């Protein structure tokens, strides 16, 4: 007959294993904010455990604010992973327009990587979703609906991030870029309104990006994404975007000085 302590340890181990799998589903975007979790019965079958094991794992997630039970409706994913990390950034970005350069620099690196891995890893369904997002962008462009165009732009970037199948990239995209999504949309709207030809240029860039992903050419996808971000960054620095603040000018001067600084030679011994 098994020792009760051993049985408890075994049960705890099963709960921990199920919890890890559920956490992974939250992190990698399998279960998104606002989405209803499968039933306890379905999860128990999927994980090959008893329903009470699933129930305890869900209770642990609920205690951390990651899911929420709604009476008579089921268990739903909260937006805790996104807002818990990103909410302070919203005010910072609003209060410090000079952060624009840092945002675009960050986007260039992160979204270049998500495009690269989306081209490598996207499923057929995800490729279809990317194609659908591009078509929505094209329809908004044809209708000259700049607000809808900017929103479709942001949704396309998010769909590409989901197709990268990297939990950390997706977490950063849904948390930090959840706030920056406003920057993507508002920046896109502003750019389109300031420059008559911007919408056409942006649409062409997105087509090039999507074609590379759909053709599963990762290096081309990364280059296309970075070229797109570079265009947004350069356009934001034109005189039409308004005068640059003194702190921003100082920061650009420091960056330029660092870029001109000679690199130390590597000595092989």
C-alpha cells in the first residue's frame, strides 16, 4: 500500500505538470486575453489526468490573476500578462514623446526577429491569417479610410508576432507592444495624414513583407520588416513632423558621436 505522503507528492507533481502546460499556453498565445478555456473535462482528456487535477491547476492560475471564473459562463483568460508589464509604459510614452526613437529602435529589432521566425514557423492557418490581414489593409487603403488602415496595420504586425512561435517574442509583443500598438496605429495614421504618398509606400512595404513570409524566406522577411520600420522612422524625422525637442536633439547627437567613435581592435593571442 502506498504511503499517503508519496500519493500527495505524486498528485502535487501532476498538478504542477498541468500548470506548466497551461502557463505555456498562456505565454505562447494559444489562449489569448478574453478567450474562454476549454472545459475541465476536455483539458483532463488532453492532459491525461483527473478533472480535480485540472481544477486545482486552474485555481492556482486564478489566484495569480491569470484566469477568471465567471459563474455560469466558464473560465476566461485575463489580460494580466499584458497589462501587468506594460501599463506604466503607456503613461511614459504619452508624457515623453522623445521616446519615439527608442520605440522604433526596439520595434526594428523585435519585429525583424518575429518576421524572420514567422517565415520559418508559421502554420498554414497562420499564413492564411497573415494573408487575410494584408487584404484588410488593402481594402482600407482602397477606401481611403486612414484610421481603419492604421488599425489593420497594427493587427497585421500582431498576427506576424503570433506566427513566430517564440513565447518571449510574443510576450514582449503582447505586453510592451500592446502599449506600442497605439504607437503603431497612431503613428501610422499621423504619417498617412502628413504625407500623401505614405499610404501607398506603407502598403507596398507590407506586401513585400507578407510575400516573403508566405514564401517562407526568413532573411527577406526580416529585411522587409526592418526596411518598413526604417521608413517610418525616417518619415517621422522630416520637417513636417514638427520641431525636434532639445533633449531629443541632444540624444541624437550623443548617438551620432558614439557611432563615429573608432572601435577597439581585437588582438589575437
